C-alpha cells in the first residue's frame, strides 16, 4: 500500500479485512527489566509518554466528544487537559484549596502514584466545526466496519481518546476523574473501557508470563519499544512525514488503532488443546511455535510450505508470514484484557482491548487483510474502538495540540 491512504482505498480494503483487526495474541511488550526512572518518565518530550515505555499492569481508555463548536473551545479543552495530565504524569501534588470549596484532587491516590497518560485525536475532530479539515493526518478516517464486525456506536470513535496506564487500577480511575473535572465544560464522555495485564509479568527479564483470556502468552515477537531505530522506522511519524503526505504538525505522533474484541471464552474452553494450538500456531504452555521448543524460537514457515506443522491459516502465520515483502508490516502492540461481567444470555463479557501504534494505518490494514477468514473468527467479535492519531509531545511550557491549532 502507498503511504497515503485515501478514504476510498481504506473502505475498499476494509471490505476484505479480517475479524480480529490483527488480534495481537502476542500483544504487549515482552517482559523486560526496567528501572524506576524509565517507568517514571516525565510528561514533556518529543513524543508523548505511554507509547514507548514499559507496559503497566492496568490500563484504561476513555473517548470524548468536544462539546464546544469553535476552535477557541477546543484549544481551551486541550490546554486544561494538558495542564492536568502534566501534573498527574509528573507527580505534582494538587493545589490546596479553601475547605469551603471542592478539593482539587479526588484523594483516591497520592501524587507519587504516577500514571502514564496519552492523548489522541479521532477523525471526527477534523470536520467543519474547528476548521481543521486541511490538517487531518493523511490516513486518518473513522474506523469502518471490517469483516464480521458488530460495532456498537456507543463504544466506537470519538473526537479525543485518553489512554491511561498505571501500576494499580485506582490510579487509572483517578486520572480519568481528574481529567474529566477540568474539561467538563468542553468534553463529554463517549465510552470508557478499563482492564489489566498480569501485574507479575510486566518487568520479568527474558520471559513473557502475561497471558490473554484465551490462555496464550501475550507479548511474544512484539516490536521492541526501547529500540529507537525500530520506533523511528515503524512507529513515529518523522520529519519526512511519510513521504511528504503528512501535515508538518504530525511529526512525533503515531497512528493508534483500538479494537475492543470480545472473546467467546465459554466456547473456547470447549475446544481441544490441539485445536487451540493449531488456531493460534503456538504451544499454549510454553508459547513456543509449533515447530520450536522455546518461546523465543522463530517459526520456520519457509520450511513448512504446505502447513503440515503450522497450519497455513494459523493466527501467527497470517499475522506475520515472515516473508521479505511483509516483514516491514510490523505493529507495536500494547493491549490489555477486560471483563465487563456478563450479557443478557448469561455469557461472560470478556475480551481483549487490542491497541497498536504504527507509522501508517496501511500497515494495520495489511495485517488485518491477511487475517480475513482465519479460524479464530469463530471465537472472537470486534465490538468497538476506533482509529486515532497520537498527538506529538510537548515542551516544558507547551500544550497538546498546540501545533495542530497553530
């Protein structure tokens, strides 16, 4: 695909894409040993915090619609949002107010429980309300219905997306409440989803102990976010702006895909172990590919052209065929599991909040196109999410979206 993806091209490709949206069963960053300093990166920087840092144990996403109808209202909302997220990420205590006034902080957690907060914009922000149509990122469009989707409008899209991660769920909820209290005049909540990764698997050197709700290891063969060269090549929009197609303000940002994917876990639990492993393409216990012994072994698909060992429609084989013409189509995946109780039929409402970052949306669509019709579709159903663009980072005295609105 070309770096610039027109709406017509995206919709044409979407008609042929797969259900999982690159489900990412190897979704989060592999466990690594990171120092406290790395985990506590400050707010200011060329790129926003929360994309390249180590995965946290808990996550939350909240989409908002902008209530204001002009650019001044949008700027006001982004300035207030920036000030509060900067305070939260940098661990600055809230101001002490007169006791006759509402406190400036929920009091749920102390200031040293520093979350990571990432702010993204959706395609709807570039309609005629704010005069930003000519500044829309080149490939940013509303996420269409992909094959086998059942998208709930109440849990899809949004003008702005807040992605929060922390080492405890109350820190995520606290950050959301703090942002909402300072932006209530300009933003209204569209949808919220919170979830988790295995807390004991986040910083384990050399191991991927985190598992998704299908029981398979989650984190194998992901991009390494600590490798600056890899991030510049595959994730961040650079000075060349994807061949000159991107607006200048997008440098330092990245495309974010969110797919809220329900897993029919009761049905999955009735499948044999052999069938589960053939569908995924890995051993459930060890995470090793079907032709390997260790999780870190690279599957040798070229030596198995007929799929005698790893089926040709196995998830890992479709998602990443390991061929010369597909190896550049890599995503940085940072999803989390979720559980929302049960539905009206008494079935568990559980699944994966798939989250990926990439320099182009074309990369994501190329991966999902290969996954169309995979056997895993029988056990999963995308129900929400959206396409977004992560705003570039800010200076010590800047605010998120300043370049966009300049």
